[in-house]
């Protein structure tokens, strides 16, 4: 499974990727904001996108809105990992096309459960 990890914090990208490695994933690309995320998504095939919300340049919300507005896009599962914990924020993200939501800080178990849910592997 190829995963695109989008976060403006290189430390957070490292934490997410380290978590994914522990969960058995091996194939990653990284982007530091929504614009870079769109570039990566246009370059290659991904099975999952994990994106932050708050990023300079283009936010995760705009990234996913733009991605979902592209008519040719396969519907890549999207997990948003963010500090935005308000219920209104979660609703807004889901409306923008995010499939599931993880609030930082997270545990590896939470990431695993949410990945299973958005990729259709949940029991
Ligand atoms: Mg951020």
C-alpha cells in the first residue's frame, strides 16, 4: 500500500511514517502542504492519503476539496490527522471529502484502526 503523508511539520511526518512502519507499511511519499500534496497525487498512484489540516500555502482542507473536485480522481481514502478537535471542524472536514479523522496526539492503535476503516479492511 502506497501512502502519501502531508504535514508541514517534518517531525510530524516522521512520527506518522514511523508509526506506519511499525504497522507494516513500507511505501511512502511526503508533502509539506496541500499544493505539494496535489503535485505528489498527480505524479503517482496512492492507496491512502494522510493529511494535516493546518499548513501554510494550502491547508489540508483545501487540498482535499481540490483533490475531490478533480473529475478523473480515483477516490483515494483520506485520513486527516490534526489538532483541530472541535465537532464543527470534524463535520467540515468530512464534508470536504475526508473519510476519517484522528486528533493529535494519537496512538499507533488509533492510526491502525482508522486506516483499516478508511481502506475497507475493518472487521
Ligand atoms: Mg500543521
